[in-house]
C-alpha cells in the first residue's frame, strides 16, 4: 500500500511566506535585448522578457505583440515592413517564426527536432536565412517562403552562424569558428560551388551579429573579450570604453548611423570616417509588465514521523544471474533479498556507503563500491563465505560490471573514463590474504560523464549511455549508446531512436543481454528493449516494456527477465511475454529518537538569525532536538548537560541552498558540511533514490550529516546536458514525474534550461498543487506564472546568452525590478562565475585549513592550482580591490527588496567552504555581514518553507547551532572559525568531525 503524502500546513510558515500581491512594473531597461528598425524608419521592434515588442522609432511606450510563452527573440523586419521574423522556443527546439507588426498573423516558418536561430530576410523578402544545427553542427540555411524549400548554404564542419544578407542580395555574411581562421565570412547566395571567403579576421573573444552597410562595403559586428564588448565598424571599435554592447546584429539605419543595443538600452550612434561621431543617443522605451503570482503554501517537512517508514532510498538493485535474488543498497549498506519474498538481509553493517552491487556471471561474487578504506573503491564479496577484499585504491571508482567470462571488471573512474581490472586470479581461488591490487588492464577515455559500463557477450566491448551534443556550439544533446573497444579504446555511436535519449548516464542502461541479442535501457523514463547485432548495432525498433517510470535495469542470466526499480518496488519484466512480477522490498527505517535530555549552551555571545547585534551571556536551553528557551544567563538555567561556549559566538546553523551531493565522497561528506557550520543543504538536482537514501541514513542516525531538502533529477526538454537530465516532450511524462515526486518525498522541483515555458508553467501549477516549490534558471516569464526561485545570476541558458546578465556579467533594471517586486528568490552563485577564484586571490588562507583533508586529493589539488591561476576577469593590479559586477548585482537585488538565497552549486567549488566564500563575496559587493548572514540562515529557511523550524535561534526551532570564535557580524570571515556544531540537538566538536569513524578495513583484509 502506498501511503498518502501527509501535507501538514504550518501556520507559522504561512505567516513567514511573503504575501503574493499583484506586481505592476514599468521597465526601461532590458538585459541582452535585440532591436531592429522597420524599413520605413517609423517603428522599432525589440525583444524583452522573451517577447517581441514594437514602439515608435523615437522611443516611448512599447506594445507586446507576441505572447509570453514562446521565448521570442532577435527580431528582423522584411524589406516591405509587413513581417517581423524572429527565433522562438515554443516547443522543445528553437524555430523561426514571423508575425505582422500589429501582432496578427503569427506563423511558424521552420519545424523539427533541430535548433534554428538568428533569422534575417533576403532584400527581395522571398527568403529567410538562419543558422541551424540540422547537419550536426551550425550551418547557414536558406528557407524559400513560397515553396518551403530549405537549402544548406555552408557545409564546413565548424559552426557557421549569425547570418546577414547583403543589401544587393548576392551574399550572406556569417560568423564562423572554422579552423582556417575564426572570423566573419561571406558566401554567395547564387553559386553554391564557390567557397566562403573570409571578410574579417577574428578579433579576440566571441563575434556576433555581422551587418552590411547599405553600400555593402563596410561590416559592423560585435566582439566580446571581457572586460570589453566592442562594436566594430570597418575594423574600428566605436563603442565607449565601458559600454556593454549586446551580442546581436547592429542595424545600419542610414549610410552613417547604426541602431544597436547596449547597457540595457536601445541606442543610435553615428559613424563618420571610420570612427564614432558624437555620443550614442538612447532611444528610451517603457514596457508595462503586470502579473499576479498565484498564492502557494509549501508543504511542511515533518522530521518526527513516528513508527517505521518505508525505505525509498533503494539504490542500484541487481538481479542475480539465476534470477532468484536481488542485491541492492539502502541506508548506506548492502542488502540481499530473495525474489520469492521474505525480508532483506543486511550484508554490510557500517557507517560507510556501499553502492552499485554487480553480480559475477557465476553468481558467486558481488562487486560493489564503498568508502570504507577512505576513498570510494571497488570491493569484492565472496557470497559463499562472506569474505571481502578491496580491488582498487583511489581515485573514486564505482559502477562495476563483470565481463561475461568473470575475469575482468569494468568500472567508472572519477573524473571520467572506464578502467578495466583483471580479477581472474582473485576470483578463481579463495580470497587471497595478500594486499596486492589486481592490475588495471585498460584505461578507456570517455569524455563527459558517461553512465556505467555494460559488456558485450564476447568481452570485446563495453557500451554505455553517453552524451552526444547536437553541435559543438552548445553543450546540449541526447544520450546515445557509445560502444568502446577494450583493446584500443575505439568508439562507435549507436542511435536506436533519432534525437531521443537512451539511458540517463546514471544506472539507466543500456545493458547488454547475456546472450547478446538485445539491450535494455530506460527511454523517456520507461523500460525499453531493442534487438542488436553481435557488434551492438540496433537491428530493430525499441519496444517499451513498462508504462511507469523505471530505472536500474539488470538482466537475469536467461536473457529473458529484466529487473527494474519503480518508485516503491522492484519489477521483474519478462521481455518475451511482457508479464511482470512485483517484489516489495519490505524494508523500513525509523527516525532516530531525539530524546528529552536537557542541554544548555552557555553562549558568550549570540546572534539569533534576525537581530542586528550580538547578545552577550545567553543561555540556550535545548530539550531533545528543539530549542526550549533563549534567555539571559542565570545559574538556575544550568541544568542537565552544560556546554560551555562562553568564549564563543553562537549562531544558527547555516543553510546551503544549492549543492549537488556526491556519493563518491562517502560518509565524510556529512562531516565535511557540519565542520563548516552548515547544518542544512538543499539539493536541486539529484538522483531521487540517492536523495532519499541520504535523508533516511541521516535521519535514522545511520551516519551524520546535515538535513537535506531535495528535488529529483531535473525536468528538462528533449535535449539534456547533465547525467540524470530528465527528457520531457509531453504532459503524460510530466504526470509520471510528479507522481514520483510525491512517492519519493521530493521537497521541491527543479526544471532545467531546455524545458519550454509552456511545460514549465505546467510543472509549476502541478507541483504547487502537491505543495512543492519550483526553481529553475529562468526568471521571466517563470516569475509571472509563479515559479518560486531562480538559480544563478547567470547560469546556463538555452539562448547561448543569458537574459539575466550580460556577457560582461552586468544586470539591468528589468531583472533587478522583477526580483525586487515579486518575492521570487534568487541564488546568485557568483562563486562559479570566477568569484571563488577571485575570493581565493584576495585571501588564500583556506588552503591551509585542516578541513581540506576531508576532500578527495583531486579537489585539494585543483584548489591549489586555482589559487595560482590568473583570474579571468580581474586585471592583476586590481585583484584585491576590485568589486565585480556580479558582487554589485547581489547588493542591488537585495536593496531593491529582493530575496537573496545563499548557495554555491558545489561541488563546482569545494562543498561547505564555497558557501562561506560566497558570503564573503556578498560582503565585498556591499552587503553588510548581517545581510549576508541572513541570506544563509533566515532567508534560506523561509525559501525552503521551514522558517518556523530552521535558520534562527528561538524557542521551538531545531537545535541547529554553530559555536565559533570571533564575531561574524563584524567580520564575515570569522564564519570559518568553527569550534563546535550542534545539529538536531547532537553536539560535534571540530576535532571529532575531522576524525570521523574508525575504519575497520583500511587495508585489504
Ligand atoms: Zn549560562
Ligand atoms: Zn546546480
């Protein structure tokens, strides 16, 4: 029986959730907007907030002519002024559309699973040129409107994009990154045989928007090499020194004048004799935006559920070759259960994390990974004797798969690639006593982050799910089957379904059947199987075998049965007759009781999360895991255990609102968080079973760590980038994902950058009905239809440029005003825009911090290299003094009334430390230490719907406290001086957190 989700509504939380009232804004600035003047010179069309607007050429009130859900950008007028072409993202790809200037006659001009961008009309207005990845990279294509004929005009294997028709109609200029020399090229429109000719040699940086002068003799374009964005005309930069020119086609509106966009504005600028003549003139616009964010009450997470809870954090189930048993991971340990029913039996029992069980073909051995010896290594377990031994020794390796002859194991290596280990002499006899590691016989390089390997029956190949980008211009693509030869590493791609992902680069297949006749994989979230040749070539269609979401397929030795995991059970699917056998794991866990013991923290100083000054000499009385009272010290309060923090400052446990937790860190990750004073972490994109395992292991007391709030894998469009990216091309899949979110207890939903607005809006509406907030990289229109948060000041964008921040990292008033007025939260993550490195250059003392020993050696090495590398943005002499545009933006958002939530997107930068550095950067940008501290305590607590439980020190709150030296209200860097941490009423000293649990098997045993 599935338990209905308990949606407890906390009245205090309601009071803490900012009221959602109508928002009316008049915008005068736009970030990365593009503009074009009509041929009669009377009307400017421009894009703003993902819509096309028109206004008089002299400026004034703008009128929106497209709806808000098509992400319409980069308008271009037809020569007669009757139509405006633009690129739009109505469905899962960019297409070219057109519309009449009065907003009537919307028409889609291109279709299909490819991205078509940057349209421009032929002077005779019979054709539209655009760039497209139809051929596997970006080329210039021409659409003849009357016939619908499409012609590919360039075929160089480099990317060609940003096309512009010459005034005489004979040539098309475009940007190209071809190896013969980056630059602006031109190609004849009439004679396809003539190769493109380079007009302009590449400047440093990125080129965009070539534009012919009316006489066809001068080229204008944009070139960005931070910190300079240039408007190049005839080889000369005519922009002001600090002007932030946006990367779009400047338009010649007379032989001596250009219309272009920069600094959040539409501008005109005269050119004479190859130089700027006079200052730019701003064409002011005003654009009305009005919306009412739907009211929404987030579900309240109950940390004290009584009685046994069903385990949902089951990871990597594997069916034994005889089809009779299932091995899996849960609660940090390995388990074994009979398919016929009966309780799972614990195979390991320790605070470390065992994962990824794989059966040897003869069923005698399990290979799995564990951090038991300090790094995440692969171990073998003899299933007849229970003896275990380690077969790798750092760097982290996991996702083991046995060769069909049982002599070799392929496994994923941290940082990418597949290692093959020869275990023949270790499995043929009893586990030897010696500590020799079996030899690595092949190290295969595979770029990106591929999924786990699966062997061909003849042992010559491994196959895996790997990312195949649609072009080299943008990083997204689909997951396809990559076959890698063991002997020489030769790679070959198979695409069983055009433009559809096979597997998700986690444990979602493809897995090759033992008899070699087929592969099973997760496709669109469900189990599919397809016949293959001996070489792995698909030789028939993909058959779908489940109607519900499934993952972790493994074959039985009979090549007929496939085990998959659904949201709450196992299913064994007979691929021949389609019958399904359900297996309920019947595993439960219990919340670790908080008890009722009283502890008193005698605080020399206390910051409670809200007040603007420290209080001195305070007693925080904790009963069980909650704060009972916070009062001036009295001897009478010192009952039970007294914790002396009289020389320390006590603050609320910090909350990191954007981090992706890696199991490869093992149990040390939990200690690592606490050692930096972070007691709560929100994880916006993660394998949902791993996320459930984290919660269940920590809340049951199996291992220590912060409270976690998790989304599942991010909901994306048909193209993805990261492993786990969940491809959605319609509403039915979305409903399955939301049902999963409810069953697996997601705390919120994350949508990713290729999900169209129409579907994102639907996610927001449905998630809100389930009490789940939604966050994404999108600001507008997401803010208007109720999305709760936005991640990153910049972040990846499907547009190739950000509508939140310019290429020079500047934010404009459109976004500042939207964030200030709406109550939508923003997690700046400026550390990943080079800020972490800059902060390290300002103060690198953390390199010597003893907590660095808690990270894998590769992380510490990378950190040291970072400290030595030149900063990409800073001029060297300005290193310590400069305030970056991103740092300034955080202060502007906050001072406009915005809700800034502190988070880092770690592990891009080191877990824990990165949050402290982010707060230091907030202060560099102009926040007071108080404002910065609130962003990581009370503001973050409210953002996750837990303002009444977390983020402040007050009666009734969880006892999540940090005791540190110094005063972070005076010096934010004092946050680094953690002495003790209390989480959920349990006290940990820094020394104990560094030490960690005893390791029983540091050497092979
Ligand atoms: Zn006291
Ligand atoms: Zn992230």
